[in-house]
C-alpha cells in the first residue's frame, strides 16, 4: 500500500491510497482532493496515517516491533518531507565569512550591494567582470547584469576612493592602538593586454618584464603588519620616485599626522626627494645606494670590519645618519647571484651574442665594456671591485631612534611586497581589461578593499588560533552549503548553513558567537 497523487483535468490533485495486486493497482481509500501543492502534501500525510492504522488493524498480534518500525517510518517520512521542501542550496561558505569581515571593518557604510559582491568576487573567484556575473548567478543565485556592473564602475568616482581609504585607516588605527607610527611605501607596475596607449596607460620599465605592454604605476602605502592605508595610480612611464611625496603629503594632511616615519626603498629616493621630505618635517628611513656615495664615504665603508651582524654609523650632517650593516648570509647571496650573472654573460660572450645594445647598467651588464666600435668584453677588474661590497647594506635616516630599530623598520618593507603579491596572485589585480580611466580607477579601488578584507581575515585567523592561511580557509569554505527549506504550515522559509565534519577546522567562523566575541 502507498499513497498516490493523481492530477485531474480540472487541475486539482486527488490523493488516494492504492495497493498493487496481480500487477494491477486497486484504490482502497480516497483521502481527498487538493487545489494546491501544500494541501496535497498535507493530504498525503493523512493517507500515510490511514495506511499505518489499516496495517495495525489487519495484523496487530504479529507487529512485534511496532514502535520501532513506527519510529523508522516516521523518521523516513519526515526526512523525505524536508528534502521535498528544499527549494534552494547555496554553496556560499566563503561569501558568509567575507561578508562578516567586510562589515567588521566598516565597509558596510557603503550601502551598495554591487560593490560588496565585486569585492567578494575578487577574493573568492577573481576573474573578468563577465565571468564574475556567471559565478554570482551559479553559486549565490545573484542575478547581476553585466551592463549594470559596467555602469556602476563608471559611477565609482574619487569620492569612493576617499571613503574606502577613510574606513581602512580608521580600522587600522583601531587595530594598532590608535597610532600608525611607521608607514611603508612602494610601487609596482600593472600591465594591460593591449598595444594601445593613452594618457594613463603608457609603456615604461615593467617590474614584470612586460616592457612592450602599456602599464600604469600603482603606489601603495601600508602600516606595520601590512594593513593598506592609501593608494595612488600614475602614468606607466612616470619616474617612480616622483610618486611618493604627493601621496605622503595628502595622507598626512588628510589625517593630521605629524608623528610618523616613512620607510621606502632606495629606488624611490633621490637627493631632491630627501630634501623635500626634510622640508616637510617628515622623518624617514630609506635604503641607501652606498656605491653612489662620495669617494671619501666609500673608502670609510670599505674599511669597516666585516663581522656578521656588525653595524657602523657615519654622520652625514644636517641630522642625517648613514648606517652600514654587514651580514654573512647577504654576502653569500650577493656572491652567488653575481656568479650566476657572470656565467650567463660568459656563455653569451662565447656564443657571440653580445653587442653594443647590451652595454647598459641593467643587472650584470654593468660588467661589460666596449672595445672600439664593435667588440664587447667582460671587465673582470670591475667584477673584483664589486665583490668588495658583498654583504654590505646601507640605511639613511634622519631619526634618532636606535640603530637596531632603524634596521628592523626597514626590513618590514616586506609588508608592502607581500601586499603586492597578494594583490597580483590572489586578488588578480592584473592584467586589466578595462580601457577607460574611470573603470581602471574603479577596479583598483575594489582591489584595494579586497586587500584590506584579506589582511583583516588573516589577522582574525591568527587571533583565533586557526592555523590556516586565508587561501586555505576560503577554499575550504567554498564547499560549505546553506540550504533553504519551505515550511508549508508556517508559510515561511528556514535557512541553515551546514558545515560538515571535514569543515571542523573552520567551523567556528560560522558561529554567531565567534563574531560577537571578536
């Protein structure tokens, strides 16, 4: 015996109890007629109850395990009923986590769901805007139109940039105890998959070896531990040393900062930049190109004792201190890299591949000489002179902080380098396929927010002792589902996120109490 639902010509549904005997069905009982599916489900339960009572009436004395069987049948029916009423399943674990972090930072002040979705997508599924639309539809049941996204990017103006930077700075100051203190600045290049140039996208020296592709320069200012504070974009052929002062001045003025130290690499600094920083009253720590110092200073540097970890100081006047450090490990690395470069030069020399086009100061080409108009040779005297500098590193500063703190602050520049690696490899900020300045700036703004969310999630994982990287957490969360069940009697939907046993390492991230406690 089982319950059968029959559709009538009128559109109603007859619910009857049938039994199969000798290959033919026989109707035993008509439960009722329903006009809607919810009524049919209710009548079906009545039919099942009728079957249960009929079986007990026919053979009550042989039903030795009635209660157990009844419990199993009830469990089966309830499970089938729940499954039958599931009307949506979302694979949205990563979205739930990123939503929490997004709100926790304060980006929910930007009341725009398109912006939120684009930021989440850069972290969970970085792709083109067209692929992002398909991803949101397939995984989150979000029906976004591609043209709507493009129109949104056109409207994402300079005001959004200042707003997201304000939110990021306020949150960072809160994390750091109310004081930023040290700021790190560096630049990278972002290329475009096109040959066309314009006033922004220009060919120039590419840090990724894409010298034939037009590019832009992205400058990034971060705090200690790599929390992003501000960014700027410039023409692809601009000298990177001219990008730092404007962003430092604008940032310090906007947030009324007067007690901070700027840390930057030697490639961003020249004498004019240093003088401008000092004129603005900025304290700085920068890498020093000690081989470009005066002959007297170079003689002093080469005369210093080369003991591992040894630090020396030269007073350059005007409050400037030149610190010289030596490291055995750095000396070994310098020698190893130079030997590799020389082997490549020697191989090219023997093959006759060296020409006057190779006479430049790039890399180890600095060891080449031109004899006459056609002959290129390797200058081994210059190589031996270069080896005298192995293991030496210079730091220029106008601060009075201890030497060890200067070195420690400079070595924290890796925070900017890590931020660029995250932006390029995880968020996939490049290559860019936008061609108008508003859309390029909008794309950078979205990636900046995604970087901030990434760093905050990284910090929370560390605080909560979840010993997993952000990437592993998000990859695992992508298999966490949320189900939506319709309850006919209540006429409501019940949704529940379902982390499984395999999700145990990140289960606390789906617990409401976890976020309230942070």
